[in-house]
């Protein structure tokens, strides 16, 4: 019971932190290119991870862990940040947040493939219904639709689910913050080169909100959030705790409306409510 409560508590904290990622990215791409934002956030987070690893004198991961760490890096260090930054050049953060409703299903599928979990059949029924609701919302369009932006978000969700599941499975042996720290360190050389190549030619015109957005996605979205998220998934189960991501649209839509002044359509709220109801039942059968 204690482990279950700890898993859900850590997972919820991770979701709350991640909820600000897309609104912060939306603000940041107003001042930085998608490529620079992706690389800069990874470099900053990697430097934090290196310091923590050194101070706490963590042992290096074993050779057999490198493949899994590479998958984590591709999924959550490079893939998801880059694809969402590109998507947010075509759609609002409010619209992109609804696609987060697909993340629990993506994470659960990779939890089966990479983590060895076996949810019951009814879990897949409700998880599928939630994902179908998200897909239906995207297909209907709400005035902020963009095929390119929507496809980029779907690709981002697939890679993120893979990175979440792989990292959670590895966290059972290495620990949550260690996994994201080593994955960031692994990607650091590539991200550092990319940051230099996409360095903004002029810095004076970059707004304060863009800097705040960069700071948030670098420190919280790219590092702190993963400390709680990977720990929650490792303790409570990838498929089960992963369903908490269905709460993320609620938090994210509220932030997009309150902080960015973006329109939050009734269809977005309805789709999110249906998805959360599906998650409630999916969790019972995970």
C-alpha cells in the first residue's frame, strides 16, 4: 500500500510539473528557434545532471544500460522536445495539450513491449476509448487545427511514450534521477553542437517571457519533473501510474488560458473530461 501511494504521489508531482511544459514551450518559441530551444534546454539540464552526479558520486551505468539510455535520450531529450517545439509553431499550446491524452496509451503499449507489464483486457478498452476521443477531437478541428502541427504532436507522443517506458524500466535498477541525468549526459555532445550551430544571431530582441519559458523547460520539464515521474512509474507500474497523464490536459489547459490568454474551446474541455473518465476506469484494470 505504501509503495502504491508513493508511486501515485511521485507520478502526480511529475504530471503537475510537466503540465507547464507546452505553455512554456509556446512562449519560448516566440524568441528562440525550435532547434535552439531543444538543444539549449538539453544542455542546461545536462549540466545540472552532471553536477548532481558528481556531487553524489554516482557510479557509471553498465555497458548493457547504454542501449536503454540511448532510447531514453532519443525519446525525451531530443524527440519530444523538438517535435513539440515544431508543432507549436503551427498550433496553440491549448490544442497541443489535448494530444497529451494519447500519452498514457503510448506509455502503456511500450510498458508491455519494453517493461514486461501485462494489463488486463478491460484496461485496453478504456485506454483505447480515451485515445479515440483525442483522435476524434483532432479530426473535427476547432479553428486552431493544422495537419502538420497535429502530425508532429502524434509523432512526439509516440517517442515520448517510448522514452517514458524505457526510462521507468531502467529506473528500477538505476534510480529515476540517475536515468535522466545519464541520458542527458549521453546526448550532451550532440546537443551542444546543435546549440552552437543554431545560436541566435541577435539576443537583444528576445523577450523576458521567452527566457522564462526556456528556464522552465530546461530546469523543470527536462530534469526536475523526471525525478518524480520515473520514480512514480518504477514504483507504481508503468501502465497504472502512466494513466495520471490524463490529468495533464486539465492543468495545461488552465495554464494556457490563464497565463497565455489562449482560447480554450468547449470541445477541448469536453474531450479532456471524457478522456479522464476513461482513465479512471483504465486505472482500475491496469
